[in-house]
């Protein structure tokens, strides 16, 4: 009997096991499955906290509905009746101490029409006219390895990118646009430019795929996002799940592996999936041959602060769901989600629940990163007062510090992944890297990565049996 051990009980590790169990049953394979998680609970960055009629997510707060991996997975878990969609409304950019609506008919702040471009209150008339060069300028050599900033600014102009597009994309990908490639973020940008002659035209032609469900682009669950994690734990009946166990080392023993843990236990395994952050994978493999590639991966930090008030959330702007902060604002935060407005299920009494985000990519982060919890709360309350004019003592507070745990893709990311996998397959055959450190930061991407990893293991098993 072959043994597969998955290290990491986040959504990637759980979905890997889900698909392995299904393939095991479909092909009637004698396979032992073990999942190991260092925390006392599963889910990784998916974790719902319930307090005083509020539901708060310490990590991800939703799943992108249009991702091809998401709805089939939700259906397979029979969670359709538990799903909730985001409330629709305008998102804002806080620029020059004022809330500006992100124009309708934009995708990641990128206009999908000339009308959308000229409706922006963020960009000057001159900046809008400069952006029109997108329709007449040809791509003469940019590739998918080009930085997002260079590509977008070359065709849409610096002002539109800096004031409207960059705040949105930097928020999504936790990095600066000049450090992110199209390949690791939006590879179809190049396709749009080459096929339609214009980025704007490309989004106009293809905008239905971005707006397939109207503005209801995100899903969660009535009891919080942990619902999907709890269901996975229920249905993984063929998997031995060990929680509260830290993996310390992976070493080759004959044709297989021995995995060591902090509680002095050891496991034998034929196949291993390291569905954990890259620095953990690097530490447990402890291979000088792989270190140069592992060292190319970068993490950033994020502090999330929830504030729940005994104030009706109708005191917020009537049509809004939150804002992103541009570089010229007077706030410390990078973004603010009006959670009780965007997700009705998170506030039973429809009292105000907001979530503030503070990212290490922001120069202001250095001033506050060592704050105490009370000091963080005061910074968040000050930001709320400046941006929304709301004052009052919060009823509940939830502070989460993801220190050096947010994958930060950069210009060499894809090459580093490819190089690392080539060396890994030679030095550690049948050991697989999985998760957001390598293959996409969204939950949908992690589910797809889990499925692909399960398929790779089954293919390897098939090849070994021939």
C-alpha cells in the first residue's frame, strides 16, 4: 500500500485530499492518506470568528465566483444552499482625502469603454486624453514577463494607472505593479492588446466573463467562510487528519521518505505534498541544492482589524461597500471593507462592521508595525473618523497579524517556480509543492492547484504500476 502525506491543512491541502479520495474510490486504489496540520484547526487563512452577533474572517473573506474551479467544488460539497453572494454597490478610492467612486464598467480599475474612462473623477482631462493612445499604439515587444506597470503605463498613461488602476491591482496582489508581471497576475492583458489592438477594447469585448453574475462576483456562506473547511473535514472519511502537529523534516529513505514531527513521531511516505508556505517547505526539505530558488520567493505582511459598533450601518454612504486608499491619502490603512454592508450575514442586527487592512507594502506600515493591540485600534478608529466621519467606541475588535505570510509575486516568480520544480523532481521525486506561495493567491486557484496535484500523484502511481 502506498502512503500519501499532505503537510498543510489549508484549502490547498484539503482540496488535494478531497480529489485524492475521489480518485482513490473511482480507480479502486489501495492508498493510505494522511493530512498533517500544525494548528489546532484546519483552514489556514480561512478562519471565521463569531462574536456578539458578528461574523468576522481573520483571513480571506470571500471566494471569486467566476473561477472555473469554484462552483463545481461547492456543488460537490453540497453547499449551494449555504451560499451567500456579496451585496452590490460602489467601491471607492480614497484619494486626496476624498472618497471617489471607481467608475462603473471597469475591471481592476481598467476602463472597459471610453465613456467609463471619461466618467472618472480620479483622473484629469489630460490624463484621460493620454489614455486614448491605447487605441492607436501598437505592442512592439512586450511579453507576459513584462511588469504590469510598464505595460499599462505605456498604453494607458501614468496618471490613469497611478490614480485608478494601481490602488485596485496592488490591493488584489499585495505588491507594487512594477514588481508584478502579467504572467503571474493578468496574462490576458497582452492577449487583449495583441488581438484587439487596445486593452480597453479587449475588456469591452470580454467584460461579460467578468460580470457574468452582475456585480455579485463573490461568494461566502451563511455561517462564514469556515463552512467550506468544516464540510471538507466532514467528508474526508478516507483521510487520517492530525492537527496540532508541526512537521520538522523530510528525508529520503530508500525509495520513499521519512517525515519527522515536533512531537518526536515519524511517518513513512511514498508521496508527499507540501501545501504550506514556501519558507516552511524550504525548512523541512533542508536542501542546499534548492535554497537558491526558494530564496527567490517573497512574502509580505498584512494586519487586519475588524471594528464592530452598536451603530446602524446605514450611516455609511448609501451606495458603497468599501474603499481603497491611494498613495496620496492621509490614512494609514490601505483599504476598508464595509463588511456589514457588503455581507449582510456578518451582522445579525445590521450594525456597523468594518474591516481595515494595513499592508507592509505601504511606507506608513513601518511606523505602526510594532504597535500594541490598543495602539492599532486607535489608528483604525482615527482612519474611520477621517474617511467616514464615524466616531464611537467599538463593541468588538478582532486584530489579525499575518506577519511574513502573504505571498508576494514578483518579476521572477514564474521562472523561480519552474526552476524549483525541476530541481525538486530530481532531488526529491514524488514530493510536490502546492499552495499560494507558487500557483495563485485566490481560493479558487488553490482549489484548482489541489485538483492538479491529486491528478499528478495518480498519474505517478499509474506509471509506477506499469
